[in-house]
């Protein structure tokens, strides 16, 4: 696994150096569901009976569905199988599942988040961190027709991917990073760097009157709708999409694509089209410093999306410790596709 | 002899002694995240409380009063009441009384790790609101020296309520929600009265025919 991560990070750095910024612009065709299902079945085939029993949950298992967190696995137990217990073949098979289920951009981001935790382990000597402390589980059996779910998570990562035929959703999912910036093979890696850069660019594009609407006059010290806040919906605040220019609306959508684009092309494209239709009803809110690169909180909230980005004041420099959440209040865990 | 209490103390010392950049999670803060739901008949206040590892013992002393390492139902209720005394809820400048409606406490051991979340829900009935603009104000004065507050209005579930604006002080310990209430059209009111009567009548009718299914008018 470590070899793949390093290779993958190196690929990311290489792409950045080559100016291929933003994997979101990859082919919209995406990957067929068949590939994800095949990879998942191949992974299951690498497991023995006992391991399969631990990794596959009933699709209706609500406790397991909601068993995810931003916290280290030593603090909040996850279900499923721990990556540290896998053989190299099994690790490769898990990565193949993620590679198939996610976009290239999403896969890179996930690997970089995991690698950040490995850096945290090495610099802090804490065994509860690192790439061995992530868990994988399936709810339901991999299927081309029936709903099923892939969960992959640990510290600063909670992916909840619900797939129903060719449809899929990432909601709700958590991404985070600590350190949010680190060196690998002499190159700088920022797992959530584009999110921050695009948000600051959008803020910079606002005129004085727009800023007055967008900037909240109080501190935001954490995510409002983070892990454990399923089913809650808050009143939107900030500046409404209808008060933005066309260019700013494009920037807002591009910012949201950093989360939506974690899913592969076809699924992300469908979701982005939905968002585009609702962009006038989508809000952008900001709290904190406005100087580029500062530890600022922001939120995107529309009829079918909630995204929050919250630097954490705990653990030193808040720009180096980020929590984010992605939700769809109308389709959490694929609710609208699931049979009652 | 090293007791369990000593072990916890040593663990806490060790955790607190960790460089913040290494541990990287809530240590000396008490996060109190409040969600205020305005409903036609009242105001619901949900508070999630997460004590950091360095303040968890201080908070636990307020909860586990007999220090037996268990949070009993009575202790949980007593702490919720303690929290309630530190809350002020006003609608249109009139103080309202909050009633504890639900709570969930993790085990003390979990709270001591700094990851445990206590959830409490209060409700306050409002007398029938007149149509038009109103204000809800909530102030939280609970453990102010160590607390970090979040205050948010929930998106109303009823179309009768529209949030107009939200205001907070800098640390969000005080929040104000301005909202409008539009009373339902009279036909709906009639419907609300008639519908349960019809349902009840149907239930009685079916009941007489020997059906066992119960219908509860709502």
C-alpha cells in the first residue's frame, strides 16, 4: 500500500508540476459501475470466510451506516476490516476498489489524506495514526442493480459511497487533513489545497457589498453539520447565488466540484448539473481572515448540498489542521434511491 | 498501589502533556453546539456538548456527583437542569421556560478521552403566535471560561415559519433569530379540526366491524 501511495502522490506532484491543475477536468465519461463492482468482488475474493463476515454488513444496518467519524479509530471504533491487518494483496485490492469507485482527483485526495496521517504518526509517534488505521466495509453485496455501499475511513476520512446501478452519492462524507501541508519526496503536498485556493479566489472576486453579505460577523470554530449530525439542516447564511455574477457562480460551482468531483465522472457530472440548476439558490458564507491562505471557515449551502470547511484551532497552526464535510440533505446515504 | 483513578490521572497528564501539534484535537475547550428549531407551537433547543480532554474531569465533577464512575439517570437529569439554569430563552423579549425532553450521555471513560458527546434537547411551548415578525434569543452562560459555542437556526420544517435573519455575538454564546410566522389559512384550520374527527369516526366504524387495527387521530 505504501508503495502505491508514494507512487500516487508522486503522480499528483508530477501533474501539478506539469500544470495539470485540477483533476476535476478529467474525462466526463467516468468509470463504469461494472468496474467498481468487479473490483469489490475481487477484493472479497482475497478474504477468508471470517474476514468476509467482518467486512460485509447488511444493507439495512443503520448502526454501521452511521459509524464514521473525523476522529482516530482508537477513539471511535469503526466496523469492517482494518487496513493494518491486510496482506499486500488485500491492500492492493482495497485500493483497486477505491480507484474504481472514485475519480482520479478523489482517489488522489484520499491517498494524500491517508499519507498525511502517516506523517502525523511519524512526527508524533502516535500509534493510533497512520495508513494502517483505516477501515473498509460494505453494506450489502456489490451489485450492478441492487443498492450497496462502500465505507472507507479512519482519522480525517469518512467516505460513505452509496451506489444504486449507475447512480451514486458520496453524501455524507468527511474529508480532513493534519498536517494539511507536508513534504513528500521533496515536494509539497496539500490534500485540501485546491479547496482553500478556490475559496479564497471566490472571496477575492466579491465586491465590498457582496463581502458584507458573505462574511459572517462571528467566529466559526468547528463544523456545524460534521459527523454525527445526520438529519440536521441549518438555515443558510451568507451571500445567495442570485446575488453573484455569472463568473462568481461558476467559481462557486468549481469550488463545490472539489467535493462532488471525488466521485467518478458520470456521477459527478449529474450532481454538478443539478447544482448548476440550483446555483441561484445556493449560498456562500465565510468566517475568519480574508487574507489569502488564512485560517478561514466557509460554507456552501443549497437545496441539495451542504459543504463546510473548518480549520481547527486545536493542534497548533489551524491552517494545517482542516475538517470538511459534504452532505446532500435530500439524498443522504442515497435515501431517495433506497426502497422503503 | 496504583488505582484506576491514578491511572486516569496519569493518562490525562500524559495526554495534556502532548504537544498540541501532535495530538491535534480538542484539549482545553468545551464545545457547545446549539441548534434552535422554531416550530409553530414552540422552540426546540438541541445542544451537543463535547468537553476536551483537559476539561473533561472538571465537567465530569459537575455530572458524576457521587463520583462512582457512572452517570446515572438522575445525575444526567441534574446536569441537564444545571445547564438549563445557564440558558436564557426569550421570544419577543419574553422569558420562556425550557423543559428537558431528551438526553444522551456517553460513559465517563469516553468523555475523558475528549471525544464523547453529550446530547440534550429542551423544548419550550410558545403561546399562539400572531402572524408577522418575531424574535427568539438564546443565551448560553454554561462554563464560559472554557467553552466554544456554535449557534444555528435549524431550517424550519413548516412553511408557516420563515427565518429572516440570525445574529450572534462574536463567540456565539448569544444568538438571535428573527423569523416570520404566517398563520395557516382558515380552511386549513377547519381541516385540522375536521380531519381528526373524520379519522376517529372511520376508526369507530371499522372498529364496530370487528377490525383490530387502531387509528390514532393526530
